[in-house]
């Protein structure tokens, strides 16, 4: 009987042991989790979701744009970077940087120096400075510095200066803050400035983000959600600087509202990606044919595809009355946006004898001018040979006269191009 009693008690002891072991495992797991939180470890996505559900918060970000996935794993986005609170001193510096409104009065050099010192101290605040900057930017207000202010401090407005401060602070915080403003702004010029700043912080990484922002704001303008006075030229610059063949469809669609801006950007896409579209426009004899033809002539010094198209049109007498418009384009003139966000004020300067064209529809302003660096010495030789080839395949009197003028102008400009070549 005693032996049987010992047999009965053995299973009970095993069960008790298993229970004790299970409790120990649970206790260790709880202690491990508490330890992680005590050291400041980030919660897992599942834990974050549980915490949001417990607090009744459905959306952890102020905008759906903020929760976009990383373009590349491991890179910062506004969703995974946390900023410290703004300090009173950082707010004071932001106020000093953003209050350079002279109301028409000239800016004294001492004031400009004081502004520069405030800007420098703001950058030194690091992430706390970014928090104060974002507080100002979220108010969607701005202060224009005027021409004198721009020349002395280097920025056209308070917001542009604060965008640059984000770049100077840099790091994950500066990058994610720049992205957040890009996602929320509806101003074409700001989109272009922020796209360039992202390129400085992470070259080639966030170009898709910049293109998406340009598409969004251009869509707002085309649907009448932007003032008619808005100049969308900076958006087209974003397309031509950071896009390629993938933006051709965007530019073709934009022709309905911005006939000139769209074809100008098609001509400036890398590797001649927009040339087939320009050829189609000319062949269809649709709106913008004359401008597209000028742009093909402009590109003939660099791309064989443009030369072949012009030769074929010349053989078929398909240019006829357009010849006078091609004189300067064949000699190195190029179209430029007047309201460029990718060149400085000095870069926007052009000869006095170049007239600026303004098209009321779409508020488009641009000009054509000669740049000394438009053609390399090798391209210049090819262009001279190309003009000779055009003369050999046409008997059109107006065409021969225009080609003679182009050749004379090109030879006159040859020494300037040679001097500009590295």
C-alpha cells in the first residue's frame, strides 16, 4: 500500500513542477519587457498599435503623407524620427530670423549681420531648433525679405531661410523635417526648393518623393485649386531635373494647361527622353508645334535624334514658314523659365536685347537666350556640319536665308563658346 501511495504522488509532483516552471518563464518575460522600456527601447509595431488603440488614437501622424514607407530601408522619414520639444531660446531665434520685414526701407549692413548671427545660433540648437522651426512653418505664414534683403542675407523669404537651416542642422531630424514640409506644402517654388535640399541631404534618394510632390501641386493648379496668378514653372523644373522617361506622360498631359512650360521641360529631360514627344507634336501639327520645332532645333547640337527629325522635315518641305523662327535656336539659343527656382538671381540675368514672353493662359513667362556653355567645341563642329547638311537638302529660299543667318551667328559665337569650354 505504501509503495502504491508513492506511485500516486509522483504525477502530482510533476504537475506542480511544470506549473512553477511556467510561472518562472512568464515572470522572466515580464521582467525583460520592463527592462527594455526602462532603457528607452522603441516598442514594436504591434505594441504601438495596442497603445494607440488603448488611447483611442486612430492616426499617430498629423498627415497621411508622413506615414509613407522609406524610399530605402534604414533611411529617416517623418514617421520614425522623434524631435525634442522646442526651447524658448530656439523660438526666440526663429522669431529673429523670420522678422526681417523692412516694409520698403533699406536693410542696414548691421541688421544683416545680426540676422546672420541669429541664423547661426539657431542652427547650433540642433534638433531643438528644428522643433521651433517646424512650429513656424506649420503656421503657413511667410515674410518676404525683398531684393535688398535677398542680396544681403542670401534668401528671398523667412521660409526659404528656415528650409536652409534644416539642411544645415542635417541628420535624420533635418531630413525628416524637410520631407514633412515637402508633403504638406502647396507652393510650387517651395516644392522646388525642398527638392533641392533633399538632394543635398541624400543625393538621388528622395527624387521620387520630389516628383510626387510636384505632381500633386500641379494637379491642384490644373483643377483650379490654386490662384490663377500662381506660376508653376518651378514644378516643371523639378520634372526636368529629377525625372526622366517616367515623367514624359506627366508633361504631355500638362500641355492642356501649360503649352510652353511642358514642351520646354520635355526638351530638357536627361538623355533626350522628351525628343520623341516633341517630334510627335510637330508631326501632328497641334498646339505648340512652332515651339516644339524651335526646341528640336535647339537640341540638334546635342542629339542625333533631333537632327534626323529636322533633316527629314526639311526634305519633305515640312518647315516652310517656320524657318525664320529657327535662326537663333540653330545657333545656340535656349529657352529658360523666368521664374526659375534652380538658379540664383545672377543666373536669371539675361541680355537686355532678349525679350521676355508672357502667356496669360497658365501664367507662363519665359525667354530665349544664348549661353556660352550651350555647346562644347565638339558639338559646335557638329552643328556647323548639320547646318551645311540642311542647306544641301532644301531649295526653299526662306530656308536657305535662315540657315545662312544661323551659320553666321554660330561662327560669331564660336570664340565665346571655345572660351567657356573647360
